[in-house]
């Protein structure tokens, strides 16, 4: 069953435009409610969290109306990290969890992500079935079976206390840590967890106003956190994105470690301690070739998936692996969480510093990266530039040139109207020429 509304991470787009309207959210809530409430014999519940975008209020109310119209009882968490929704869906025995967020995107965008009763994101098939319900008439609940809605005041506190349990109990860090919350969903949770564990905390990006989420801060703009680390003489910087499911780590000199370097550190440490299951790390096709070589040198495997943390998690569950993620900073540790959790990944990095006695700068660079270049080309509605003859010819020529000395990945973004052109090659001149040639061909088809 095909999906048109859902992308690689739920439904996403510019708020009040296209399919991201209150009307669609109401219908989507009703469809999801009916999908999870196949009968009217008992009460069903759904938890809803959101980040700090102004449009979150609109979508929260619309989803609540749709869900309660089909008999779902709605528990409103307010601003919480995406991984908190996964955790609380399972912890509170909800049938469904919903996160309203566009993650690292600007404030004008928003999105709707769904979690099943097990706390994991819904499969493609489940999303397709919900989408199919939108095409028909959704059966509403009888008046006496309409659901209710209420605010849950302790949801954030539950998550904070759980996050603390993932940290070694007998050690207090006593480190100075900058945490950049991107003016997003973790603006209360992350500083609280770090302070309660004993850190001296310098909070950044903790003044959301509905319009400044991810604005020159957070994991997609690490300069803000890096500058704060250096200015305050901090031991570590933890830079989260708008919904706190991804992280970048900054050492005491301001150097940034992306998801690949963080995963390499965790995989090596977990393998040594016997914690790593299956002898493998699961990552996407975007992860650097240097990570693969690093793992092979330690007798470990890199299992690659399509781009999207949901596909990483699916492979982890299929193969019984407990560590995976993305270069972009999603770090998935299924021993602790059902999805990427930037805060918990930051805590694991702190634990590595404590247990090894090493500074962050000694841990952030685990392997030499193979030169990698990624460029994005925006395309318009109705355009299919990848099928154009000029583009296919340019891609074929690039593949032939990189054969034996690198790799090429061309794909559509699952969250934005972008063509992503990525290549890796030891020869940086060849790398630049290859990527620029394809970008030029794609741009010629998007004019």
C-alpha cells in the first residue's frame, strides 16, 4: 500500500499550507483514532507531545478534536522531547503516541509523528493504512462514547527521572557542560537532567517564543554551542535539535563530533564491555566510509539502511541489534529508548569521559573521515528532475568516475522538496567535480 501524505518521518510541511493545515490534522487524528480503536467496547488513550513552534497549539487542538471524535481519550503532555513521547506512550499504556514537531526544520514548518503502543514509530504499512482511511468516511463514536482530553502535568518529570536512570549511578560528573536546546522541546528537560546529575550547566537556546526554534542554534548550527563552550571554559557541549532526538557533541576546544563519530565511540566501548549485541552497528547509507573501516578494524560490522531513523530502528529490531543511528545525530540505543535520544546520547558521552578519565577532545575523533560532500538542490511542485535524461547521464558518468575509489548517493529528501547529492572520494578534487557536475545537471531541470 503506497503512502502520499507520510514521508520518512511522519507528515511534515509548512504550517497552514498544503497538507499541513488544521483541517488535515483533524482528519488525520480521526483516521488514527479509528485505526487504533477498531471497536467501541473500551476506552483507548493517546498521548500527545509537541515542540515549541507557534503552530503546535493549532495542530494539538485539531488532532485532539479528531481523536476524541472517534472515542480516543487524549493526554496532553505539552512541550517534551520526541523520545519522551515514545517512552511515555509505553509507560502510560497508551494505544498511540503523537509528537507534533518538524525536528530540525525552521519554525514555519511542522510535522506529526506517530508511535505505536510499544513506543516505536509506526511502520510504513501502518501509516499507509491510516492514510487510506482518509479517503473514505471515518466512522465516528456515538455521543456517549466521545473521548475526553486532559493535561498531564507530570509527563516531563517522568521522562527526566527516567533519563537520569540511564547514567551510571555511582558517579557524579562535576563537569561544566553547555547544553544547547535549540529553543525547542528539551529547553526544560535537558538542563534539569544535567544539573540534577551534578553538572555545572550553561544553558543555551532555552528561551522559546514560538518562532525561534532552531534559529542559529541547535544541532544544525553548532557554532552557537561551540562558541559558548570556549567562552565559558566548559568541558563539553551537547547541542540538540528542535525535538531533541538528535545531538552533536562539542569538545572543550569547540571541535564538533557528528553522529558517525559518536556511534564509533559507543560501538567500540560497548563491544569491549560486552554490551554491544550482534557484533554490529546499524546506520544509514549516509554514514561515512571511514566509520565502516573503523568498525571492520575491530571485527565489527556496519549494517546500512535507507535514510531515516525509523529504518535504522526497524533493522535493529529485526537483527536484535541495540546500537544504531545516523550521521545527522540520531543515536538510537534500544537498551534505553525506542527512538533517537540526543540527551541520553549526551549522557553516554559524559559517562565515557568519566570512565576513561579523558577529555572530550580525546574522544570526539575516533576515525579519519573519507572526504565527503553533500549538496542540496530544491525543486518545485510537479518537477521530477532525477528522471531527466541530462541528470541520468550526469549520474552515470559520475558513477563511472568514482568506481573503485569512492561512492555516490543521490536521493530525494523525505521531509523537504530537495534532491540530496552526496559523494565520498579520497581525491577531493574529483569529489568536488563529481558533486558539482550532478548539482548543475539537476539545477538545469529545476529552472
